[in-house]
């Protein structure tokens, strides 16, 4: 459920106080609670769907965010899905058994290098 954004007018002291509380929250057993970013909590299929809309420079930048996203971007199927969307307009939710996808052959060793090469040629 999405919540409507609210605008609060806090003084500087109040905002510093709330920052301290959120950084130092402890669970009942005394362990600090560290919240992971929401993007890392989505299923791998959803993450692949999201990253299929990215171009090669954006995918490479995403791989530098953290270890988990780096491993996701290293996966050749991530590049394949992005390639299909960018060049054949086959969306991430589409079936890979479509005629366009089946007739596609790559000239390079990986979909990563194929996508980067064709992206550069298109520019």
C-alpha cells in the first residue's frame, strides 16, 4: 500500500534527534537493527524485470552498488533480458519462446558483450 507523502516542518534539533533514534534502534535482545534496501528484498524475477529496462552503462553502474547487485548483473540472463527489451521490444514479462527471440543469434561470446557492442553501434 502506498502512503501519501506528508510534509513536516521540524527544527534542526528535532531532525538530528530523530536521526539518532533511527540509527541506534535496538531489538529486544540488544542487537542493532540494520535495514536492507527494499530493492534487495524483491524476488530475482522482479529484479530481472526491473533491470531489463536498463542500458549497458546503467547496468554497469548498478553492478557497482553492492555485491548482490554485482552478482545479478554478472548473470548473462540479465543481459539477455535487457537485450531483448532494448532491441526486439520483448518485455520482461513476455514469453521467451516468441519467434523474434528464437531467431536471434549472438555474434559475441556472451549477451553482455553482444548488448554492449550493439548498443555502441546504435549510438
